[in-house]
C-alpha cells in the first residue's frame, strides 16, 4: 500500500511541475497583449497627428488661395494684358539704353531681329485692326480722326512739372476757374498742329478727287446713276462674265 502511494506520488510530481509552467505562460500573455495594444495605440496616434498636420497645411494653402483670388478679382479686367505691356515696355527701354551705349540705332537693330514672316503678319494684323475703309459718314470720319489724334498724344512730363511748380493748385481747374485766354500754346505745339492740318488736307484731296473721264471707253449706260451701278456690277462680277462679254463682242456666243 505504501509502495502504491509512493508510486502515485511519483507519478503526480511531474504534473505539479507542468502546472507551474503553464501558469507562468498565462501570466506572460496579458503583458504581451498589453504591449501590442499600446503599440497599436501609438501607431494610431501617430497617424492622427499626421492627419492633423495635413489638415492644418491644407487649411493654410486654401486660405492663401482665397487671398490671391480675392486680389485677382479686385484687379482690373485687363490687368494681365497691362502687366505684359508694361514688362514689354521696360524691356524695350533697356534695349534702347544698351543700343545707345553701343552707339547703335535701336530701330535698325530691332528690324534686324524681325523675320519677314513676322513683319508680314504684324502688317496684316495692323490692317485688320484698323482698316481704312474710306469715307462712310461724317460721324465715323470724326471718330476715326479723334482716335488717330489721341494715339499721337505724347505727354510732356517735364513741361507738366514746370507748370505744376509755376501755377500750383491753380493748374487743376474747378467750377470757379477762368481758363479762357489764359493758355498760350508753344511754338512746337503750333508746328504740330500745322503739320497735322496739312496731312489732313492732303488726304482729303486724295479722297475727293474726281476720276478722269475716258472718251474711248464703251458707253454702256444711260445716265450717271446707271453708270455707277454698272461699275459696281463689273467690280463684283466682271471676272465671271468676261468670257461671255468677249463672245458677244466677237459674235461667237452660243
């Protein structure tokens, strides 16, 4: 009996050792799970901080875009064209100064840099932009003359500064200002006016000249009005009816 108890006790000893090891493993598992949970939490917090930083950056960029768009909307409609024009004028002034320093003619240097195709394209664009259609009515002629004169105006800033120093606030008229008889034009201004009037007279003579009468021309009209109509018809349809007209004159028309 004692031998059986000792045997059973000997068999139960290893079982007691196994129970102790399993208990230590069970104690280690909660620590590993807690570490994994803490790591996941840190990873999520890191992602959250990154998203928060990205959101702040996007908010700053959106605010900057809104400010820039507001500035653009407050600018004039043709601001980009004006800006490009001013930049081009600055480049031209710098080029003129460089040519003057080298003792060269700017117009000649500019023409050397322009190709024939560009020159033809600019000439066509100029004609298309402001074509001279001749006299249509007095209102159109007056408007065309006004536009031509205003384009020729070149303000004299030096003279303006002198007049500003001389007259002060009186240079800017008000409702109580008396201007009649106070302005004396300069000799250069009078010369410009005379030259412009001479050009106008010369151009007017070209437009108002009568076409010479050709006694040898065929008479295919019955009065002056019919002659003008025949000229218009010939101008528009003459190239299509030239062969028919020649056949009729020769008597070979079918």
